[in-house]
């Protein structure tokens, strides 16, 4: 049996998601839309679905928390984006994902 801490590390979750086809690293562009790191493809909240998310807490500092989102676009691109909690959070990431959630496109239950 795998150690639970090891199983839930950010690197291990990212590796598992990569194996499941979530190969793109996403970011939020200057205009507030989701895009690939190369900014070749850009997506509005209507074109994105949250497939899953994972929360992580720092071992030495419980306030050192982050969240990793597994996303899929309407064009079939699958990837991840991460953000911090609290004062270090990127407001653009929070705003974009809140819009996706408000559209009711978060966590499609058929994926569970």
C-alpha cells in the first residue's frame, strides 16, 4: 500500500494526471482568459470545464496551501492550472475559475 502523503503530493498527482492525458500547463492571459503557456490557444470560461481539483497543504506550514485544477476545454485540450490560497493567491486565476463554476461547468458528476 502506498503512503498516503506520498500519494497526495503535488508531483505524484501531476504525474498521474499527465498519464490520464492532462498534458497542458495552463495560465491566465493578460485579458483574463485561460491559455496554454505558449498562448497559442485561448479559452473563455464558457469553453472550459473543471474535471477535478486537489488541495495541498505544506508540511511545515499549514498556511502554505495550494490547489491544482484538472481542466478540459471544448476543443479537447486537457491540462492543469494551480493557485495558492490566501494572500498569495493569483486573483486572475480565482476570477476565471469562479466564472467557470458560476456557469455550472464545474466537476461534471459523470467523471466521478
